[in-house]
């Protein structure tokens, strides 16, 4: 399995991404260099693990707005990893650290889903009920205002 990183800087990285990650991802643009320096793959995985940990805390606190905001930053980091075009060989230590981080990210995601699925089902039920009420109102000419 090759380890790939993003060579394209992302000027719209969410505020939830650590400043060090932003700096390494955008250093080439700010320095006027045609090819930006390659971000540290392990640092990007560390950032995703950090953000998913914060997302898990927000889910435990049922702070859904914070969870959504953090997810945007996480998505930016993941897009940076997905958009990678240059293979990078990692040392054995870095590869093992990357694997450990991926396991942490997946565990966080699993726990977040356990906490958010009941809430999502509740919201779906509320929306379904509201839609049914609208159909009844429309059918019998009742005005919602």
C-alpha cells in the first residue's frame, strides 16, 4: 500500500484545523514557490484523530452544532489526504504510527455513530410527522399560519 499526500494547498481550510497543519499545507503559496512543500502525512492523520476525538466529545455532550463544525474541519483534512498525488515512503515507525492513528480515527467514528444514530432517527421521525401533518392540512384546506 503506497502512502500518498496532497500537493495542492487548500486555502479554505476550516478553523478547526490546527495552525501547524495549515502552515505546512500552504507554505508553498505564501513563499511564492511553484511546488508547495509536501505536508507531513502522519501530521495530517494526527490532525484527523485529534478532530475526531473532539467530535466524539461534542457528541457525548450532545453539542450537535459543534459536531457539525468539527466535521467540516475533519473533511478538509481527509480531502487533503485523498487528493494526494505524490507517493511518500514512510519509515517503519511512521507507518506503524499511521496505522495506530487510523485505528483511533475508526474507533472515534464508530463511537460517534453510536451516539448520533438515535438522534438522527428521532429527527427523521419528527420530520416524517411534520410531513404527515402538512399532508393532512393540505388535504383538508387547513392553513398553517
